[in-house]
C-alpha cells in the first residue's frame, strides 16, 4: 500500500485554508454520522454544501444532486459513500477543481487517491474530518 495521509501540520493547513466543503452522501437523517459531522463542521464556521440526489435541502443549505451541479467553487470534497463509489467521486472532484478529497473514517480507495493526486489534489482517507478539525483547530478556524 503506497498511500499515506498528509502530516498533522499539512492537515491543519488544509483545514485552515478550507472554507467550502461539499459533502457527498450527506444524509438528511439527523441520526446519521454524515449529518452529525456536517452539522458540527458548519457550527465551526465551514460552509457545508450537501450533495445528495434524494434531497433538496439539508442543514438549511440547498442540496445538489452531484458535485458538477454546484454552481460555485468548492475547496474540499468530503465523502460519505462506500469505498467502491469513491473513484467516480474523485473524478468529479477533479472536474470541479476542488483542492482536496477527504474520505471519511472507514473509507479507503487507492484508485480514488490516484485520480485525485494525479490532478494535484490533497487526499485524506480513513479519517474523520470532524475529529481532525477538533484536534488541530480546537478553538475554531483562524482566518
């Protein structure tokens, strides 16, 4: 396995530079981890953009059916989909010019990482963005 996540310092820098997070697979069910994590990130000051073809609004934000449907730039794509779906998400993230691809805890794909890294994106896999943000930026985002 050749992939390794960015260092703690690189993750901190990534989170500090991130303003807009598109969340692929964000559920409108408050009991789902994707909802809880995204809600917490929104409270920390990130703009959360839900990507879910089965919803119109989540967390008081317009929900888009796919990354390509988002009509403005996105800094980071956070993925709550099973690993086998992540290469196509990575391809779409590259197309929209996102700077980073973050696969949540338990999600890992060498193929998705390769696609994103080949386009110059930062890739994080098998980590929870909320946990990392809490550890690295405990007092909130510093502008």
